[in-house]
């Protein structure tokens, strides 16, 4: 079977934008407000002749703060249960949040292969703010801009290296 790569992260960090970019087509729905991804979405993806199944675990994302954390835990658990590689997406503009820390703890304990993906780095110069994500203990953040298409090749290289 093809390896499964799951995308997890807080609402609005750019999971669906990244999913569409990696899938090479617009499948997931991207909106300016959280709460618009209708369901878990799957796509087949390929990089350098390696094929894998991609999952956007976004689901129906809540916009009430108190529900976000429980929903995030559920999404992370789905990824832990089904994925070979997890892309944990954080927001390089908003910076590190307590929800990021909670989810990172779950992912770290799972012993799954996790890549820490710092999205919304829209210029070639990586800002110093990216360094705060090192404290999550998930290795070097991989800087990307899902909307601008920056850093995607390096990310995919790192993904297929883990298969
Ligand atoms: P999701 O809720 O995690 O699936 O996030 P979406 O993919 O729906 O994106 C949420 C918002 O972030 C949308 O307004 C996107 O256009 C925006 N976004 C996604 N990727 C980037 C990026 O690389 N840079 C910037 N500046 N905005 C982005
Ligand atoms: Mg989404």
C-alpha cells in the first residue's frame, strides 16, 4: 500500500492550501475564515516517482476557541492512527500558540514520523520568528509558503526520505 501522509494543525494555518498544492489540484476548500473544510479529504500525490496518499485532517473546523483544542486532539489522533508521516503545520505569521504545544506533545509521544512545517513564510528571507518553533521538540521547522509555492520541493524531499 502507498504511504499515508496526514496534514494536521490549527484552523487557518493553511492546511488545505498546502493539501491542494501537494495534490496538484484544488480539492480542499480554502477560505479566509476557519470552519469551511467539509470533511476529511484524501488525494493521491507523487514526488520523484514516489506515490503517496495525502489526507487533510481539517474536517469541519470549529470557530469557537473552547472547541478548537478538543477537535485538534481528535484530528491529531486520526493522523497518529492512520498516517506513516505527519505534517504538523504551524503559522509563521501568528507564531507559536498553546494549542500548537498541546498537539506537538501528542505527536511527540506517538513516536510517529513528524515533519514540522512552518507555513506563511512568504518571502525568501526566513524571519527570526521561525526559531520559536524549535521548542516544540519536533526538529527543524521547514519553512514554506503554501500560497506562494515556496519551499515545497524541499518539504517533499523530506517527506519521501521518511518512507
Ligand atoms: P486551514 O484552515 O488550515 O485549512 O487553512 P486554509 O488553507 O483554509 O488557509 C487559511 C488562510 O490562510 C487562507 O486565507 C489562506 O489563503 C491563508 N494562507 C494559506 N497559506 C498561506 C501562506 O503560505 N501565506 C499566507 N500569507 N497565507 C496563507
Ligand atoms: Mg482546511
